[in-house]
C-alpha cells in the first residue's frame, strides 16, 4: 500500500529490549512499511536523529538504563526529532502510565498483548495525519510569502477575521520608487532586470521587517509599507521607526550600488522616499472571493505625492511626520508643495545628512522616561567635559534611584 505523500514505503522504528517483540513487530509491519528495529533507547535516539529519520516510532516503556519515557522526553526536546509521532507500546496498562505518556508528547498508547488489526490501523492513521500536517505546514509557509508577517500571524493565530472590514487609524505611510526606472529598464536584458529588481526588493523587505513595518505591496518598482497596524508602538514611535527604516534603506542602497557596479550594472538604481502620517482606513478590501489587506485614504495619496516630488537618494516627509520625529532627526523645510488630488498646500521637510552620521560618533535613543541625542562631531572640547559630567550625574541617579 502506497501512502499519500510518500514516494516509497514509510519507515517505522521499533524500540524494544525484547527480541521476540521486535520480531513480531517486524513481521506485522513489513508488508506496508520499511521497518527498523533497535533494542536500546540510546540506539533509538541515534536512528531518529540520523539523516534518514523514521516517519513513526513504536516505543516500549520498560527498558534498562534509559526507559521509554526518557527516550520520548529527549525526542521532543530535540528540534530535529520532536515532530516524529511516537506511539507507546507497553505492558503498563494503568491510567497513570498512559497519562504520563501523553504528557510527554506521545500521540497514542497501545497496551500489550497487542491486537494486530488495531495496531496497524493506528500506525496507518498517525502516519497519514503526520503527512497531512506536514503538507499543511508547507502550504502555510508558502502562503506566508504573499502576506506581511504581521498579517499572516494575526490570521493564523485567529486574531483577525478574514472578512471585508476596515478600521480608521492614524498610520505612518512610506512610499518609494526607483528614479527613471522605465528608462533604465529599457536598456537592460530581462534576466539582468529580474536579478537587480528582485535583489532590491529582497534587501528593502529585509530592512522593513527589521523595523517592524507592514509591507503592503510592490507595484512595479514602487514599495508601499506602513506602520501602526496590525501592530503599533504608538503614533510617535511608529513614525520614528518609519524614518529610521527609510534612512537604513538609503544607506543600504548606497552599498548595493557599489555591489551592482562590480556585477556590471552601468545604471544602478537610485530611489526616492516619501513619508506621511495621518488617519487612514486599513483592513480587508475586495470581494468575498478575493480580498487585499491594504490601506486607503487621502493621507496615502499624500505620501505618494511627496515621494514623486522628492530627490533621488533622499527622504521627504510631511509636517505631520516631521513634528513627531524632529527631536531625533534633522530636516530642512522646502517650499510648500501643491499636489494633484490634495486641496491644501503641503508643508514638507527633507531629511539632512542621511549618509553622513557615523555610528561611532552619533547616538539617538528614546525610551519611556529617557531621551538621548548625541553628535560628537558638534561638541566642542569645553562642552564635551560638561557633557561627561552631566551624563555621569544621570548615570549615578539611574543606578541609585529605587525602581
């Protein structure tokens, strides 16, 4: 009998210190399964952790040196073996022994003397169940590639209904695109374009996830992400994280251009970034058959307009965002912007010194009850001495003040 999900017979490992029991199990199982038998718990652990692990383990309890309970405990403690289903096969028939077996992670408990049809049925069912579980796990991992991790988590943990609904929240919206992408892509071979574009998206996505952004979508060469849903750190911290992310992206792009030039790219990508903070509708939009978790509203459009009017390699933000991040980031105000689809003048600010600061000479940190901003390049010798004295007072106070 060939089981679903297996190109060949599934493997069953029997661990029992009695030779007659091993012979009997091998005879019962050999027509349907590949059977491995060992007479010691340590040997069973070694086979389970090998490069060809079994699909199910039949495990005796009463064995010398290391009993079946301890074998099961070690199997479940090892990431490489914890998903292998274990069935206890034992002469211990009391309820307490059975309860202990299930507590250790066994999927079933069969008492001796065995009934062959029941044994075969349970082995078949648990292997089939494990195969289906593995297939579902693989499928869910593949589906997760199409969703932002935060959205995937809330859906699969049951925190969010998969229904058409949206809420109004204050979010920070991020837009970026590649300058002159159409013109640049016309001169590239499709294979090269695919490589560079996927490398760009991969690197930017990695940074977005590090800073806790919700990745909405890729549209051509553009990226839309936002902060504030389904997880939020508060409106101000969301805005700070977004700007920190944008700076990290521009710095990474500077590094990538050097890498891409070494690979023969004569027109490396330069990106523009626009950021805005405001109330939007966020949630599931679409139909009963097909929906998209996204964000909509005039504030989203404003972020897009800012990005379109930004400078390559730069970051431009609305006043609403700047007001939230001005204590940590330095920016200059440029002339107001009149954008299509936005009735009011847009006050906008361009971030300064994106690539200049050195981690060794600058520090910007904020916690509840503490805000610290240091730029050593701007400190005179006199002020450095004062700064050391002031910081030492703060350190002494933090260390001595009761919690």
